[in-house]
C-alpha cells in the first residue's frame, strides 16, 4: 500500500507539471490592465484576444491599460481606456472611450470594453511578428440616401430610476428584516446638472431572551435631496443643494437643510477619469424638529451653517487614491462642529505586491439632536438611538501578493 500511494503521488505530480496545453505564440504582446470599474472579464478577454498575453503585473507587460469609468447623463457608463507602452513600446500611448446605456448587461459592458481593447492594442501588435496574421475589418453603414436626422428625445434628457431591496434572516430565537426603496431623477448636460432623490428605509430586529421576554429594535428613515448645478468654466461650478429627512435613530422628526455652494477643480473636469482634485464650500440653513427634547432643552431650532470639503480622486498606473477631508460648523454656535476624513488608496508597491487601505475618522462636536434622558441597555445593544460620542472611526487594510508563472494564459472554466 505505501508503494502504491507513493506511485500515485508521483504520477499526480508528473501530470501537474506537464507543459501547459495553451502557450502564447512566439512574439506575443504582453498586456497588463488595471480595471478600476466593473465590466472587466479576464478570461473573456484572453479567449477573445488569443494573440496577446495578459499578465498579472504591469512590470512584466509591454503595454499597460488603465480602465476607468464615470456615469453619463443617461444613467449609463462611459469607459476610458488609457494605453501606455513599456520596454520597446515606450512612449507609444493612446486613449479610447466607449459608452454603454443604463440597461446594459454585464455581457454588454465586457464586449464594449473588448472592442476598445482590440482596437487600442492593434498599433502595438502591428510591431510584433504576429502582425502578418492580423487583419482589420470595417463595417460600412447602410446607405439610405437620406441625411441623418437627430432622433427627438421625448424625455428631454431626463433619466428616472426606481429601486427597492429587502433582506431578511432568522432562527428560532431571533429574526431580522431590512427594507429599502429609492426613486431618483437626473438630467445632465455640459452646462447643467439637476438631480432629485427620494428614499425610505426600515429595519427591525427581534430577540427572544426567554419564553416571556422579547426585545424588539425598530428604526426607520425617510427623506430626499436635490441639486441644481451650473458649469461656469472647466474649473468652476456653482449650485444649490437641499435635503429633507426624518430619522428615528438620530431623533429627527423632520430636518431640512438648504443653501448655495461653489466648487473649484484644480484640474479640468474633462480629466476626471484620471485625476480630480476639488474644493467645495457651502453656506446654508438647517431647520430641525426633534422627536424628543434634546439634551440642550430644544424641541425645534433654526441653525445657520457652513461646510467645506476637499477631495482627491486619482487613477494612475501606480494605483488609485480617493480621499476627502471635510468640516461642518454651526455659525450661531461656533463650538458645535465636526471635522474628519475618509477614503482610501490602492497602490502597487512592488512587482506582484499591492496594498489596499480604506479609513474613515471624524471628530464630533455637533450632536445637537441627542435626546435627553438615559438609554436602556436594550437601546444601546440594539443601536436604536444615537449615543453621545466625540469620535467615530473605521479602517480596513488589505495586502495582496501574487507570484509565479507569467506565461500561463489557459482559460479553464471547470469547478469555478
């Protein structure tokens, strides 16, 4: 038996180390990409583009492709692909765009990206020995004999969306339910952005402590927000924002905030898919009606306020950064304010090594809505009411290191 087991292990090791069934042709272009959006399917790209070899790390690549996206006015996505050559292709760059509609499926998105990958890589493949096997096709439009007339838009650029979701789980002594609904309307042009959003959420948790005691936690919130913004230049935007909401957790029976705001972009807005650094300042008024009397003895109040936010969003070959710092203060009560930062970054530290960091931290001095009175242990444990605090924080750290063969481009969908 030991001899048979050893023989079996040797046979398996031999089979596992057999040459790859699918190897890259000689002179194949090596391509690495960083997909900072949805729609990328590595196996699909490799199957449809067998004349290039997709590698994990850009340090092994002849061409690096940075893929980003941003929302369009119609609710879809506009993908931007930035090609940059390495090694013998150094200095050879290209940028291509492609858009998909709001109702695009995952297959629609990956095929749209594939079409631009194929087109963008053609100039690089043309400089390899495989160029002799490369052909280019052109699909000519059908001749109608009539001049093209722009199609009339019965919605005048407006896009509406309805969504809803629910989550539920339970066992013999506990149950949980969460429901959420949302309606949005948006119209985006080069000069104007108009947005309206309405939402509602409900949460219920129940715990059976014993045969006669059940603890039930219920929280709900409803509200809406609106924005009208005008583009003043490639670097400057002015607008008016407003929101209204009700939130049992934060003791708001009704809360209304409205006021003008201005935003300055260090780089032109047209470069937003690669780099965006903005500073935004808003001045407004808050009208609050509380469900219970607050710790300051208020049941309703009017509070002038202002806020500032500085944000950075970078998408570069070395990684991405999305970080913002913010501050908010009540003008009638300057000692009541909040300041913080949130965001993260993904950075390629070395070959095969990536670091992901996300963090959020706030210094809080503006909890004017806290209800007076003590909280029961049940309210604290089930988080039914907001508690007094001077800070909040959250953090996440991830490290990924990959190594091994850069030549294996086999696609095998079995046991996925």
